[in-house]
């Protein structure tokens, strides 16, 4: 006999990047009273990872739970960036409803479409929250029309089209059902959740089924599986089996069980259908596997995750400075770390290559891979990465490449330069309309190849006023050659320490990336040449001292401040014959072949 758990709701918060998901979770947590009155609570409390806090983005989906009027509401905060779409897809299997957050100014964006499509496919009940209504340029009514159009476009059924609407300002901590209502708290949103999100249905007497949707790791208890109990009851000490992805069945024992309460995990002795739980003691379990009753091993179907579109080669650092700064430097260290990442990062692929020192790593986009690189370097790893390359597919004997749907918001005066640049990168315009306040919204279909290296160029062209978002669109036949970087590199001539005199002579040739006093080696890229060819310069060259003095010769040499390159900028900048050397303390660009003569011979051989 199936029963309904009226005192429980499971919801996920989905939205485009920067529309305020994590801030909304903050407001719900504060309202529910999980913090003491005098407790110091930092902003975006769910973004626990250092990288998340620094960049202001959510990378990993996280669970929390709040109580409202005796009902427990499990909330899952999800990332907004398209590169972490794999996180969103699997998390939606744990919930019965979604809060679709939309910015009252920006309206519907590419990622809004992606996450909503996934939610509608799983027949989840959506609640639309129009956030940031406190913005002076907010246009909530127009945004609702946009959202409704999106629902119709994505083929929502009649029930899904009757979505409730809540207006909110997550930052100021209030929500209301009508724009004219007075409100000082989040109660209207809580009430809407209780009223519209279905309660879990099931039976506690049926055999156990728990689908693992996320993996956490603890140094003391090892791997922790997080998922939702689909049916039956799970107890501490219970004998169970794990239905593996490959079809095999492994015996397991539930050693500890946790339920989510606020930001903490609380130990529990048992949990029943509908609960989102964390389980330890289940060995080498991975995402997508099912924990079942011993007598009834029935695996649950798992959602298909979209394929990666971009790949890079990760290899052992073999530069002259190898091993100076990193703790983990060998190919074994690198291999173990990359394969460990596969356990939790579903959208990632790692393949071995012909060389034991190199691995091909594929992901959903540049950001997806650069976050992995940044995480590894902070953990003490030292390695080299190649230029990102797109993954081609052969369909019906024709070569296809990944195409991105690109949305750009720019002031009107920069439209010309943006369209010109994108035209040369094989972009095809599909829509153009004025958004508001002098901004134009341009939509393009563009090969993923065309976007590599474009972001920094775009920011320069629009003087930092443009907004650019893209999301995977599909595969289309190969669009033809796209010319990459128009300028060459300034390459160091010899090993040593960069000095002011040498750099002063080099800066006339282009833009420098280093300051005086920086240690360099032969073949290291120290700047960008103003012309198309690479140029080799001795940046360690000192001024020879003689006892002859000419007037004006000892005037102080003035250097232009160098361009400080971030990891993403380095990945965008490098050419096919260059690598980025990543260590815990430094990020350097180098040539694959360091020796100047060897490099010249190789080039002449290629013709």
C-alpha cells in the first residue's frame, strides 16, 4: 500500500549563472531559524569550496535541509555554468520539484533553457521565482512573458504551464506573490513550495532501493554516497547489495547513515522512502549505482549525461624547473589523481595515450577543465597542459563538430566589432533584438572551436561592458578553417633571471608577461610579439659596465607594467606548439621544443 509523506518535500534550485541561487538558499536558511541570532554567517554559505568563493560561482551541487511549519524541505543548490551541466542533470533525479530562478533584468538565458528542458523531461513540477526585483532596471512582467514562451517552446504540458510565480529579492530576504504586496520575509515562497511541490509517495515495507546521485569523501570514513531512498527503508547495520553500472552485484553493509539538517549531517538510525541520505561504509561505489535489498536487487535507470566537447592533454612537467614547487610530480601521481576525479565528475573523460606520461582529458568546456587544473595545482600537483581542442564526430561518413548557442548582450556602439570578429570565427547569427537600456541581445550559432580564445578578446573589444554566455547546441557538419592567433610569441633565449635592461629591449617588440627578477629558461614564452612570427630575445641580457660614461646613459629604464596572465588567459593564448606549465606557485607558458635550433629545424621540416 503506497502512502504519502506530507511532512517532506524535495526541491532543487536551478537557474542560469549569477541569477542568485546560492543567495536564495542563504535567505531560506536564515528564515528557517537554523542559525543562532548572534551567529556570524558569511554570504553564500553553501559555496564552501575556496574556488567557489573566489570566483563567485557554484561548481558542485550541494544539499541542505530546512524545517517550515513541521515540514522538512530538502534543498539542492546546483551550478549555473553550462560547463557544470552534468552536476545539474544527475541532481534532478533526487527531487520532486524545482525552483526555476530568473533574473528580473536579464530574463531567460541559455542555461535557463538547458536546466528547464532537463526538469520538464523528468516531469518535475516547476515554481518560477523572479529574483532581483529590487534592481532599478527590473522588468518582471516582460520576463514572465519570456519564461512562458520558453515553456511553450520546450513542449511543457498543460499542468507544467500552470506554474506558480513568486517575486523575490534573495539578497534582501523577502518574497511575495504579487508585485504590489508588502513582504519582509520568505514565507510566501515557503507556502508556495508546500502547496505545489508533490510529497514523496511510496511504501516503507517494500524492498530497499537507493539511487546514488552524488559522492562525497571524508578522511575518516572514506567514501560517502548521497542519494534518495526511492522505496523501502534503510537502516544502520543493514546488509544490502550494490547494483553496479556494469551489471555486477556486490554485497555491502550500511555502517553509518546521515540525514541533512541545515548545513550539517545528522546521524540517523534509519530513513525511509523520499529521504535524501548520506551513507558510509559502501566501499567503492560510484554515481549512478543503486543500493538495494539483498533479496531484491533491482537497479534503477540512471540519466544519460551529455558528452564532453573539448579535450586537452595533461602530461608530466618536463621543463628545466620541474619538481621545484610541486609535491606530486610523477606520471603515477597524475594518473591516480585524474582517475580519482572521474568518480565524482561525471562529465569528465580520461584516456591513456601512447605515452605513459600523457593523458587525454575531455570535458564540457574550457571552464570545466580550467577548474580541474586550478584544483589540482592547489593540491600540490605539477604538470603541463596543451591547447584545448574540440572533439569531432563522424556521423554518416561526414565529419561533424560541436556547435554552441552563443548569447551576447552588448551596448549598441560595440555591435559592429563583435559581429565582425564572430563572422571570421564562422558564427551564424540567428536572432537580434534590443534588450533595454541601450543594450542589444545577439544570438549566434558558432563552432566550439571559434569560442576558444575569444572571451578575453571580447572583453577588450567591448571595454568590459559585454556579457557573453554559451551552451552546447548540438553537432553540425564541419564549418571550415578558423584562423587562430594572429600574433607570435616572444621567447626567452637562455636560462637565467630576467633583468630590466633585457626586458626594456624586448618591450618594443610587443607585450611582456613577466617582471624583472623572474627566473626564465630557454624556450619559455615571456610575451606576445606585435607581429605574426615568433621572436627569440635574450631577456637576461645585462648592460656591460665600462669606465666610460656618456651623458644620459644611466637614466633609469622605464618598463611598461607586464600583462599578468591568469590560467584561463594562458589556455586561450597558447598556440598548438606551446604548453602551459602549471605548478602550485607559478603558471608559465613554454614551447613544446625548448631548444631554439631544434625548434627552427622542426619548423623548416614542416615547411
